[in-house]
C-alpha cells in the first residue's frame, strides 16, 4: 500500500458488495485530492470477499489509491482497524514516513459518502488544532438524520433512556445520550464510529483502539480516552454520508429485531467499568433493571410501541449476573 497522509479504513466482514459501493462513493474525491489511500481490511470473511474486493479494485483502476489487507480471523471492529493502522505503519516505516497518518478516516462498509465528505473533515481538523476527532452527519436512506453525536453513557442517562418517560427525559435533557445538533459544527463527547476521522497526534498520545472491544462502544471508549488526554471531539455536519446501518450485525433500525449478542453487553460493561468503576456500574445496572419493565408498562399504557430486542431484560440480567456473568469477571474493564 501507499503510506499517504490520509488513510481511509474500511473494515469488511462478509459485506463485499457494500464495501465496493463505499469505495465507489469516495473514489472521485480520493483521486482528486491525491493525498489519501483507501485500505479495506477484510476481517476473516472466508466467503470470497477478498477476491471480490481485489477484482473490484482492478475494474475501478483504483490500485494506485486502494488496497486490501486480508486477515485470517474476524478480530472485531477495533482490532480490524488496528490491523489496518499497523499495515500502514509498516509501509510508512519502509519509506521513512510518519509513524501515523496525519488523518485516519474510519468508514463503515455500509455507508455511501456524499461529495466532499472527506475534505470537510480534513479542513475542519486543519483549522481547529484543539480538535483531535471529527465525525460527520449520518443520514438514513430516506434522507432523515441518523444520530451520530452523543454524550457519554452514565448511570443516570442509561436509566432515563430505558424508562423513556417524556416529562423525565425533558427535565434531564442536558444529560441525554443523544446530543441535539444543527447545521453548525458542535462539540460532542463521542461520535459514531461509522464515520469518524482521527488526527494522528491522538493515536500518538493514547494509542490505537482498544481491541478488548469486539464490537460496539469501542469508539465511545476511544473518545473518552482522547478527552482525558485533552483532545476535543467535534460533530461536523458539512461532512455527510448515508449510513444503511447494521448490515453486518443484524442490529438494525428497520425490520425484525434480533437478540443482542453477548459481545454487546460485554462492550457496555467494559466501557462503564473503565469510566465509572465497578460500584457505579453495579448501580447503573440495578437502575436499568428496575427502569426497563416500568418503561415497558408506561409505553403500553400510552399505546407507544417499543422497538426492543427480544428478551432484552433477561439477557441483560443473565449476561451481567448469571453464571459466568460479566460483572464477576475482573478482567472486564482492565
């Protein structure tokens, strides 16, 4: 690969067609800039994805600015991106380049970037040295805004979110996980990893993504560590992508809901324990377990359907406090 100043990382797992679509969307801007390289990391798909991706790159005549890194196993989102960064650094070291890209753009395979999505983030970070992380606006296929800027999860807002009682949420709106946004850049506590640009200095200070997260909460953790190191995170709505959402995981906004996998609960536990400690995480869990059934009753009384995954409350209890539960595992959060 070419160790260009800007690295676009796409982690593919059995979504080759979507990854090709994502590349096609950003390819004109990457070519016109001449300072970026797209690296698709195949996360052990074992379904022919690697051959399909390489064939598509050849057909697009994009081998000068796009390449594929094939991994043997599915390492998860964080470790997959880290493998891409390691691959970049090895290439840069051969040519005496910088240890990290100036900017790394993490981009989901199930995204279609609009024109200037890359440039808007680069321009913002170049003009705002205090900002270490920038993420853009995510749109649904119908054009509606998909939330992509957030406050950190806390015991309080975890509880109010599952209770979902309007007057209480309005009273505590300044603590809500969802951060209101408009058409101007704004500070956020964490940003969606589907569309996230990171300054090289952030990696230099805090290291790469935490591979202890298989999937979910890894970007939340990274933004938390970056904030502790003095870097700001900003939402930049001028950078826009259409995010199809959940195509590789089944955790989608539309269609039938699937049960939350154990790794979702493990990632949540890891983040909460690392940020708030084990005692406050126990408190958060107890509040959640008490608020969820009450919220379900209130929703039924108000005839407001809830889109909860099947057996969510039981899975939350079982994975956290059942036999071999996450909250008994002392390695969680370390």
